[in-house]
C-alpha cells in the first residue's frame, strides 16, 4: 500500500511515518517512485506505538529495533534489554505515582482545612 493508505490504516500522519522512516524504525520498499508499505511495516508501526504507550522513548525503541535486527526477534539479548527497559519504566511510574499520591493528600488536607474554616465562620 502507498503512504496515504498506510496512514489511514495506522490512524497517523504522513509526517509521523516519515519521521519513523528517518529514524530507521520502518522500512518500506521502493520499487518505483512510490514507497510501498506492507504487513511488516504495519506490525513495526503498531509495535512502536505500543512501546510509546508504555512510556518508552523513540530513542529506546530505536535501540530495541536495532537489537532485533542484529540479533533476531527472540534473542536472549533482546529479551533481556526489553525487560530492563520495562523495569526502568515501571520504577519511573511507581515514583510518579508516589508523587501524585503525596500531592493528592496535600490537596485533601487543604480542602478539609478550608471547609473547616468555612464551617466555623457560619
């Protein structure tokens, strides 16, 4: 399929697709003037989006794709690296969650104090 159809199927923009091409994350074939995108590019695009949804940066995704290309999809090195990156992301999310809980608790305390002062004035 050409880029227009690929963009529609993926629900993205041509700029995003071209950016991923520039980063060597997807590799359409170019038998003529037009680039042709196939199932592999669809799978890679969906994988990129899934990794991003988990909080992984494009830099990390690129690194993982390079390892996949060099060592194979099921290589122990790739599996170990993906696991490591996900553990790092998990720790970052846990830290963020702790910060959010503290902020929420502070806001709850402020609200309770404001409500108490309001009740005393009436």
